[in-house]
C-alpha cells in the first residue's frame, strides 16, 4: 500500500531577531504554524503575513522566501511532508487555527515522535491530525464547498 501523505521532518523555530527565511524552492510541502510574532513570507507572487495562531502551507516546486527579517518575538512550528496535489486540494493554504492549543499540542507530539525509532506510521497519523486542524479553520460552508469542488 502506497502512502499518500508522508511526514518527513519538522522543528520549532525560535527567533533571535536575526536573519530571514531563505529564498528557495523545495520538493516537499511545508506546514507552518506561528506561535508568537509574525512571519512575513512570499510564495511565488503571493505575500503572507502569518501571525500568532495562523498557519500556512508552502507548496513544492514553488519559489518562497522571507519578506522581512525575523522579529525577535517570532516563533513557529514547521513540518515538511510529501503529498500529491489532489490530497492537498481540500486544505486552505492560509488560515487561522480554530483550536490553536490543539494544533500546537499535535505539533509538539509530532516533534517528540520523530525522535523515536521506527516512527513513520505514528508521525503520518499525527500529521493527519495537523491537517485536520487546518480544515477546522474553515467554516462549515467553506469546508462543504471544498468537498463539493473536490468531488
């Protein structure tokens, strides 16, 4: 059985008030959840100012990078994973977490689990919980529209 969505790696970034997100093109999808501060970032022609409690997906094979230096109070979770375009269709690229505490807890669990040997299945399941939190950010009407569009 081939996995459709597969977690690769993740971390928690805490700014020291220096540097900015590198400009690059990667071959995986990245999920970012800002814990504090704001992250100014672009993907292709789209610009985002991701604030506390908000999330953003950066898609593979698209140029992205920082628009401003990291502020001193910025911190965020990040996770890289593989997924096809069809699997990502129902998820909004950017939004406000409906349950930021749960979103953060799932990310913390995922980061702890990635350090455990033979953890791929558990990491993939935790990633699915994170993806589910992005769907919760949509109102029932928006989620239904996404489902209908996918069908």
